[in-house]
C-alpha cells in the first residue's frame, strides 16, 4: 500500500537535510520526506549546526527556513553553502507564500503547503 504522499522517486533519491529554528517543524518535514521515501540525513536549527551537517552528511538538497533566528543568519548560511558546497541545491521554506528577501529565482515552498509539495520541491531541486 502506498503512502498518501508517495511519488515516483528516482532510483538514487536525494540526500536531504532540513534546516529550521523550530525543532517541531524540522521533525515534521523530515517525517513527511521519509514517509515518501526520501533519505533525510539530519536536521539542524542554527547556522553552525547546519554547516556541520552539510560537511559531515554531504546532502544533495537542503530545505532551509532562512530566518535562523533572523534573516541575516539565514543569508550567512546560504552564502556559506554556495561558497563551500556549490553543488548542494537549496529549497527555501517560510510561513508566507513568497521567499521574502531572498533571490527571486530560489526554489520555495510554503510551510503551509501540502506534504506532497515538500516532496515535489525536494525531488525537483535534486534533478534526480
């Protein structure tokens, strides 16, 4: 029996990390992805933990709320990822319907989205 959020995942699914200051949000999104068959390598709630997770876990996709705990910290994280790991794809998350203050071309999913939208954004980001 398939999960209500399952989709056709590639044979080599994305390795994903979820970065959000709220531990409940981290856990909820990570669980949605796991149920759909996406490999979640870990979660982090601040810039330092996120950078350590990227270095040790080698994710292909990050789901990131750039307000860690504020927009400046999120921008620092995104800059660090772009410089240190340019192959890592980023999907931004937030409570609004637009990635406020972030690049217009950035992949984005609202935290109010349906579970399958998180899965779809992750799979689309990894190009796998």
